[in-house]
């Protein structure tokens, strides 16, 4: 019977398995995804690997599920008197978004939303190299928008700086549109907000948790956040000039610890000050309590692989948790070696991934205050 978590590398239509160790990384903050596969002895399959070359398109599958689709970054063989090994390092298709300079005619974006920008930025990739950049598409990157594109803000104008990458542009565009962006297991780009869907099962101490620890930290948190607006059009500064303050308090911090911020914005964005301060507090509170756990399975109770940006229930009473939580998977690290099959997960409060509010154009800021949770505090204070 085939192991449902047997890992197969597919390259050039051939499947290569029998790996001695496998690690696959997926997450909301480590674009692109990555994988490392090792073969520690001289198997017959190793000869097949000799045809694998850096830059080759590959896919990694587990059972009937995709784990990563991308390109070989490195193929390495080594030997010593007692060992002969081979290893393959892979990054997802979205690596080109991070590595390459953005291609945009005239270098200016006008009257488009984040989804349209993302589609145009990824269009050159996955093609056969050509001088015109219009080579035949082989493995294109699709853009998946989990938010209704019609609800996204229109960006009136944004200039592309020479040499900056699509990742650089999307970082500020998605912040403005209150979006996160990351790579999924098919190598496609996902535009989303903090996920609301949940896995079918979670993690319970003594049931399916091999090991766990929770980092409770105070250094990220401040008693008060004060935010200034710094307009880039000084001639238009009026009632919302750079000395106007917005603020938020964290009453869980008992001693005086203030954080002064500057909200990047143009004139007309006074409301952004408060939103920026609330976001800073929520994000820092989220970072002050991070769950790290190892489970002995790659899948939930219905056979679905653990997936970043999905919510999952966690109950670890011996680690000072007062009640079960349903938080967000930030990162998954799938591992398979001679010690068995495990998955390491980082799980955080959903507010940790609510994007930082940011202004890009001269207009009145749309009220997004309902997107933030003014009353959020770490679990040990509730």
C-alpha cells in the first residue's frame, strides 16, 4: 500500500522517490516556498538525478496533493570515504517575483487596483527567455485574489522605480489595499486577508502534539503608540499637517514604554494615524505570543494538508493557555526522514497579519477601522 505522504519529485515527466529526508517550507512570510530533498546512499534512483540541472522545472507531490511547484535552485552531489549523497534544493515559481526587476512599460501605474497590478507584474514570468519578453508561456504564475477585486481601492498613480522587484511594488500596494500576498502549493500568487476558514481538526495536548512551546514576550509591546502624519506635499498641509497625532494604548504594559510612529501618507489622511497606531499595537501583541508545535501528521482529520493562512484550534493547558484558541497558521515545515513524518507549525493570533494601513494617493481615506480589533490582548491577560 502506498504511503499517502510519500514524497515524489516530478521532473521532465519522470517521478523520483525513495528520498531519505525531505523538508518543505510553506508560509505567509517566506515568499517563495522552498524544499530540500536528500538521498544519503547510492540508490539506483540517484542515476536519474544526474539528469536534473539547476533551473529545471519541478513539482513535489505527496499522495495526490501538490506541495510545491517551482525550479531547481541547486543540485549537489558529495562523497567521502563512507558516504555518497545527493541533494536537490527547490524554490517555488514565485521566486522570479522576488529576484527579478519589475517589467512595466513606461514605469507608471495608473487607475488600477492591486489585483490588476499583480497580474501584470507576474505576466513576464514562466516564459521562454526572449529579447522581447514575449516568449512562449511554459509555467505561468496565476494570481488568485481571495477578495472581490471590485472592493479593492483604485490606485490613481504609482511610479515604478528602476531596478525594484515586483515583490517591492506589491509590498506597498498590498499594504494600501489591506492585503497579504504569499505563494500557495501550486506556485501561484495569492492575494488575501487574514484567513477565516478553519482546518477540520486541530491540536490537543496529549492527543496529536509531539512537542510544543509558546513564546511569551514583552519586548515587542509598548504602553502607548503615538502616530504622526508626514505629508509629502507640504504646500497642501492644513488641518492634517505632520504634527497631528493619532494614538492607541496597550493597558497590559504596566510601565511607561512609548512608541512614536510616522504614517507614510499624503495630505487628507488624518484618519490613517489612528488606524496605523491600532495596527502597530495589534501586530505587536500578536508577535508577543507565538505557538510553536510539532505534530506527527501532515494532515488534518479529513486528510487535508496543513495550510498557511488557515485557522486551527489549539489547546495546550500545561503551557499557560487558559482556554482553546482558533488562530492562524503562519508557517508549516513538513519533514520526513528516518525519524518519521512530522510537521512543525507556527500559529499566531489573526490580528498579527492584518496589513499595515498606508496611503498612496491624494484622497480621503476609506474607513477601515472595522478591520482592526482595539480590544485584542494576549491570551494570558484575558
